C-alpha cells in the first residue's frame, strides 16, 4: 500500500495499491476463491444461493458506501438501535 495526496481535498490522503500489492492479490486470489467455494458456496443448495443473491442485491441497492445514501436519503443509519442491534426499518 502507498499513500498519496487527495487531488480533491488537500487535507486528505488516498491509499493506493502498489504493484507489489497487486502481485500479492493475484497470487492469493485463486486460493481465496477455492476456499470460499469449499467452505461456503458448495455447502448451499441452489435455492439458498438464489436467496443469497436476492439479499445481496437488496443490500447493494441501498448501500451507503462511497457516501451514497439509499433512495430515501436516510443512508441506512436509522436501522441501528441504541444497543447496536438492527431495528425494524421504518
């Protein structure tokens, strides 16, 4: 990893992946994919994988990553209760 100045905000920094970092990701990726398949995907039925896909699409559609909020403009923060548990959506 490397750190560079943020061209849009002089107060910040941007982390960048170096060439050696990319090499490590390329080296580790096949092992990671095989492990996820063996320990996760291969344990699920086709129906479970389809449900997981539906769940992932819903989460992605309402994600606040990158400063984007969901369609309501709430950003999802209102679903976390004071005790740190998920509260029902309003």
